[in-house]
């Protein structure tokens, strides 16, 4: 059934398609990414992965209003688009924050919890959702409105974005 749907979407896209198979224009990005496999991961792969991962995450098990949190996550995923690619690739390659910390021999605080406070804090929430599992929420807890492991997380983000 999935193959049939993919084929039908491909036929429809070819009829409506905006041009040659190139990964250049924003106007054609969705069609090109889905049917030409531009880059190392398609937007649809990344979006599906992010939504599925987030829906089953520990955070979603510990919030009092999961529908609102899920809606907020989907909004961020919509907004993030191409910015999801480094996180998606890092997770697929096993380059998580936990591995980064272990490989570098760093000491970080792992006592955080996955709860409403994290979901309701914009900076932590955006980082958490964008990371799609690259950074476990136990590393993203807050003290006086600041992320506990902010410096090490920033270094990790620089590393995966440079790859």
C-alpha cells in the first residue's frame, strides 16, 4: 500500500512539478527533496522521524497537557525545516550528546527531569525538539532559567553542525 501511495504521489508531482530535479529553489524544495532525494535526508524523512520520536519521548509521558506540547513541537518542526538535518544525521550516525560527552571525557549534569518546566521554557524546548533525540532531556534541565549544560551543549551543536 505504501509503495502504491508513493507511486501515485510521484505521478501527481510530475504532473504538477515545477522543474528539473535540482535542489536549488525554495519553491520546488518539497517536490525535489521527496522525489529526487536531494541531500542525505529528505525533509519528509526528518519531519516524520522528529514527530514520531517526540510523540514517544519521555517528555511526552511526563507533561500534564501532551496535546499542547505536541502541537508546539509540530510548530517548531515546521519552522525548523533544513535546520533538522544535522540532528537527524547525528542521531542516525549515533553521534548523540551522550556519546560526545563520553568521547571527550567530559563531566556533565545528568540529574535533569523531563517535565512541564522544560516544555514551557522556550530556549530549552526548541533545542530539545530540534535535537530529535540527539540530546536526552536529562541534560536539558534548568537552574534560574538557564540550561545547566548550556556550554557543553553549545559545543556539541557546533560539532554536529560542522559535519
